C-alpha cells in the first residue's frame, strides 16, 4: 500500500511540474542558450574612455573614492556628471571634485524650464547659466521633462523649440559649451500596446512608460521640435542623447546628421539596438565616426561589459543585461582602433571644454 501511495505522490508531482513549466509566462521564459561559439566577456575597455552620459546625484557631498575604484576597473578616464544642477549645488560638486579627483570628473549644469515665458524668465536663466559656467560647469544637460512635462507661464506644454528658450541655446554657443539633450523616449512607448510592439515586455513591467498622441504630444512632434531647435542654432554644439531614439533606424539618423552639422549623438541605453545589426551599425559608426560619443546613462558598472563587447569584439549571439530592453542576443561590431578611440574619448575631448587630455593616448 505504501508503495502505491508513493507512486501516486510521484505522479502528482510530475504532473504539477509539467503543468507549471507549460504555464510559464513570457516574463518568466528566459532560456539559457545552448549555442557554443568563441567569445568572452570584456570587463575592461581597450582604451581609456569618457562617459559623457553619467549621473552622480549626490556629488556635492559624495565620497568619490568608490566611484573612482569602479571607474579604474572599467578603464574609464573621465565621467561627465550630467546631474550638476545649478547654483550652490553645482559649486559644491565642483569643489568636491577639485579637492579629491580634479581631472576625473566634470559636471554639466541643469535648468528648470518650468514657467518659461514669464517676464524676466529668459534673462534670469541666461544669467544663471553664465554664472554656472564661471563656477565650473562644462556643458548644459537638458532632461526629457522639456517637451514632456514642463509648462510655460500660461500653463501650456513647453515645446523644445519655444522662442523663449532661444537665448539659452545661443548663449551655450557663445560660451563654447555643448548641450546634451534627452527628448521624448523610445517610439514604441507611443505605439499600440499589443503583440506587435517590441517594447511590450517593458511596457508590461513598467506601465507608466506608455504614452499616446495626447500624452503629451505625438513622438514625431517632440523629436521634430528638438531638430528645429538644432537648426535654429547652428553655432551651438548639441549631443542628442540615446542616438535620438533612432538607433533602430540608422538611415534616418544619418540623414539628420547630414542635414545638421552641429548635431552629435551619444550611445547611452541603446547598445541593444546596435548589437542586433552589427554590420550596418559598424558601417554607420565608421561613416559618422566624428559624431558619435560613448555614454552609458545609468551608473551600473556591471553593465558596461556589454557595451565593450558590442563595440570591440566580433563575438556572436551573447546576452544583453536587461531582458525587458532586449529579448534578442547581441553581436559584436568589431570597430577599428581608430574608430574606437574617437568614440571612446577623442570626440568628447574635442566637444567638451577643459578635459584633461593627458589621461588618453594620442
């Protein structure tokens, strides 16, 4: 009798395991590839690099030693902290850098665009920017809140190319500092939330990221506002973050770069797009090698090796570090040393003023 009961229990467990396995959701399904091919994780960049899209939110009073230790393991020469803020906060960040690691960090200033268009607002922001640059800011970082959330003095959505902002962009050109701007978000956030949407898993797990034509405007309108602003200010250097969300349409991005010589792009948070089209992406970066800069966006040292491997190796079919960003495997672009050097540091040294060139090869 005990024998038959044991058999029944075993049969029940087998059925339960089988049903559970068959009932896996897409979120849970993440198989380990059985493919055996040459290749290895690259933990340290081939050349020292500049991360033009870094964030250290506590820099005014932060102990930078642990950050430097992690940077050294990655071969990061300089981090551009885009979260420099303004006024006293920026002064404290610059002071903290100067007293500890004066040549390893720089900060960009930020502007609160809320209430633009009010009497005296523009001149106040221009004066603030001038003072921030005197206090050590090396550029201006514009967050995606401009175009998505910021309201003008009348309570309307503030367009990126609003005339009340023109004096700010012009002043950046006069001061010789670049503007790194993040506008909108990936286009699929505006598309139908269905099985045809490549970002379905991200929207399923992060539902607040879903938008539509009225929240707050169509994607194309927001991005075109950015490009209109670039065209209105040809003497100002712009870095469009996240490759203008066109890493999945490099042909269109190339046309924009051809049209606007003052436009550059950073590769932060879009390496998964490059890694699934290695030949086309390699040809694109090689063609526009003077216009593409390295940037990571979030400070997660464990994620940098994916970037190194995509850019430097010719490895095939290796995993990305966030399934909800990319459920497809990566392939290496195998960029030449000359192109890598420009992407890793030469372009940033040319565009961002005052960086220590002695940290990098000729």
